[in-house]
C-alpha cells in the first residue's frame, strides 16, 4: 500500500514539474516576441498624438527582378539582405502635417497617402522626423522594397504584393476612381504591409540605372553611385495593372512632385527596440 501511495505521489510531482516547465517555457517565448527578427515583430513610434507601425523584415536571400518582364527588370538575380524595418503603410497626410506643419497633397485627407512630394521634400521630412524621434529613419533601398513586396521569407510568389488579383490588394487605374484612397483599405501582404502595389508610387533611395541588375552586388545592393532619375516602385491610382507588378521598375526626376508619388519609411534593424510593443 505504501509503495502504491509513493508511486502516485511521484507521478503527481512529475506532472507538476512538467506543467511548471511548460509554463516557464511559454513565458520566456512570450517575453521575446517583438524582440526577434520575425514577421510578427513590430514597434510603434508615437509622438505628438500620432503613431505609425514599423514591421521587422527578416533578412534573407531572394530572387530579384524578372526574366519575363520589362528589359529593366532583367536579369533575375540573387540578392542577400540584412534585417531591417519597413513602415506598415506609406506616410499619411496626418503624419506629414504633424512633422512638417503643412500639407502639399493634391487629394486631401488625413488617412490618405501624402503625395506631390519631391525627393528633396521627403528628405527634409525624414530629417525633421529623426530630430523629433531620435531615430534614423530613411527611404528603403529598391532591393528592400522589392523583398518586402514579395512577402520576404514568407513569399507566396504573387504577381502583385499580397495577391495575384490586384483588385484585392491595390488601387490602380481601373478601380481607383482617379484618386488616392485611405491606407489599409485593401488586403495586406504576407508580412502585413499595405498598398505596396498601387495607390501611390513610392520613392526609393536608389539612383535609377536601367542596366543596374547586370552588375548589381549580391549583398545589400543600394543602386548606382549616381544618375539622373531616382527609383519609384509600386504603381499608383492612375496607372494600369502592369505598373503595379512587384518587379516593375519605375523612375522619376527627383524634383518631381507628382500627385502619383509618395513614400514609405525604413529603419535599420536593432536587437532591442525600446518602443511600444504590439
């Protein structure tokens, strides 16, 4: 009888120990969410009553460009990127007004993308934003933009960012009603980014080189050392579906302040992010 009771107690203690270890393991896992490079990790920048979300993009190796698209998209080539952050949406007019105190956009609305901004204007915005936040925000490189648009390491190899059906993920010439639309009205892509296909073109930091892919470095390419035009990506409310393909490469005079062009913020990866965690 005593042996039987002892065996029951031993079994009970083993069960209790297992539960303790299980709960402890879950707690450790939970505490590290948002601090590791994965597609769920985010931080929220907050100041002056406004906020925006930065999503962590796990670096990796991917195939950039296309062998079947336009000539500037050739050739399909391997690229390796470090971890980085990219904003969930393009910069909105509400954020622009908070930072700059004015609104250059043709279409007005706090939740609409800011547009009619030249490259110089975006750089002035980023400089001011960094002064306000103590951060090092910047424009994404063309490679960072395309990797995020593909869905990063979770890519489903869609034609557009998040789907093979542009109507579900983007505003373009046939469904926009000839105007921009509030961000986050269409479906997000695999990483949680909105409007990477359509709504407004997005400035990238690279100079545009039609033949750049022929000699592009594998590790963290950042474009030619100089040029006449800057890279824009993603298509817009005004253009057809072909321009909204993930691999389509657009370019624009850096002085252009077209109602078609906006931008999205990037940031370098940090091991610890002392921001508000989601």
